[in-house]
C-alpha cells in the first residue's frame, strides 16, 4: 500500500465545484459538475485499483461465509390515499397516475351515487367515480352543510386501471406508495360488516394511521356496475 | 439485456447478468494443492466451499491484480449430467454494468466467440467488448469440481 502512488490531486476541491476560491476549472463550462468530468472518474478508478488492506479481506471473508441476510421478499405495495376520514390502500400496480383535480362533467339521466361523471385527463374522457360512496364513507349531503370539510375539496384525481379500463376517482389526500409484508396486516374487527367488510381485506397499521386495504376486483365491479 | 463488464488483461469482456448470482469483493482463499494455476483456491461462499477461477491467469497467464476492483463473480452454470453448479470467477475491474438493446445472445463462433460489442457510453465509445461465454472459456473439468471428486 505504501509503494502505491496514492497522491491525489483533488482538483475538484481546489478549482472544481467544491472549491471556495474564485479560480475555477475551465472544464466546468463544459461538464457543469465535477462528477461528469473524466478526471474525477479516472481518480475514482485509480482508487479502486489500490490493493485492499487485510482487514477488508478478512471482514468480507467472514461476511460471505455466513448465510446471506435477506429481507422479507414477499413485499406488497399499495397506493395509500385518504377519502373523507378514511385512509385506504389499493394495489400500486393498478394506479396509473395522479393528476390535479379538474372539473367533473356530470352525466344527465344517470342516477348513481358512485358515478360522478366524466373528467378530462390529457384530452381523454375518463369515467369519474366516487370510492367513498361505494364504501359508505363520509356521505355527501345534498345541501352540503354537513359535509366533512376535508372531503368538500378533493385535491387530486387518481387514475386506476382495472382490466384495461381506466377509472378516475377523487381523493382528499395522497400518501404515496407503501410496502408491507403479510404479517403487518391485521384482520378486520369482527364487528365490521356490511359494505366495508365486503371490500376490505384487512387493516394495515402504519404509524398512527390505520389503512384499509381494498379488494380491488369487487370494488371495481361495484364502481363500474352502473356503466353497462 | 444487462451485461456486467470486467477486464482480463487489458481487454474488456461482458457477461450476461442473468446468470450472475452475486458480485463480491476479494476474500481470503484456501489454496488447493495439485490444481491448475488458474484455480486460485477455494472460497467459503455462504457455508459452501466453491472453487475460484482466476480468469486473468486462465486467459493471459498473469494473475488478477490485488485491488479493490478485482472482484469475484458468482455465477450459476448448467453442466450436463450434474445440473446447476456455482462457479466463482475472479476478474479485474468488475466495476460496471451496461444495458444493451440485445435481447438474446449473439451466435457464438468457434472457441472464443468473435462477438464484439461496439463500445458503450463514455469517452472510449469505440471500444470493443467481447462476449464472455462461461461454457467456452472455462475448462470442462472445472465445472465438475464442485460436485466433489
């Protein structure tokens, strides 16, 4: 190790992006950042060419002799969102995109609680449904006075695809994608019955949130049943 | 298709990432007496002893460098009559992977496939990278070794 030429000209500190001085490397005009510069990359390669010390080899010999530490592999990912006061999760694979809320054009002559109307997303019309009404969450009242204030202004539209049929639905809040293992899912309390039980597989506890994991197929069947 | 790039001597080779189990740093090896020079020794890989083949020694008669970037590539290899075996291949500068548009392996020629990839990204884009075919390059008797003699 001593014999190796380890003198490094840290030009990135001297005249590069991390320099505090006023003199700057002329290459910066081309490469913008030192990490794009061949000199920087070459120095990194040179460091990799140096011999590892004995402790490094010893440590890795020990690590590789042991069983590989594996993380739980059967992770499921769900997209978590809030509608009304309920946090819900849908399989992440079926979520296509999340867009800002736009106007919903109602369809005349259709009396359905779940069907809200049509929305324009990237120039295409999508059917807009209400997940809350199917699940019986925070029922909207006609006069609007008893509405849950949070529910009155859904911030986003989620576009989900089930069997090649895209459906949009408004949500109050989105949390993003959450990964979990089957052990993290709690059974539904036996006292829960009716529509909620029919569409929920279990409860995922995440910090102080209880997320209802939705059965995608029955739910979408219910959401689109009036569309035939 | 994802390829792992490494160096043997001064040339770069590419290995299909699908047959790779893991790339690990150099570890201490147990020397095996009376074996060809290119068998660098035995390593304890997750509790099993597998032979490590020094590719530089095998192809250029110069041993691999003792450096951080000299790494051991654990591959799965199908051998007739003895199923799948794990091989440990040691090579220089195992530092890069590259995504190619190739879907399948190009047809290989004689002993060493003359398959050359016209370079990848970076300053030396004209570099030719040779396809590394485990079956053609590693002597057959080395496959049989892990099964126990």
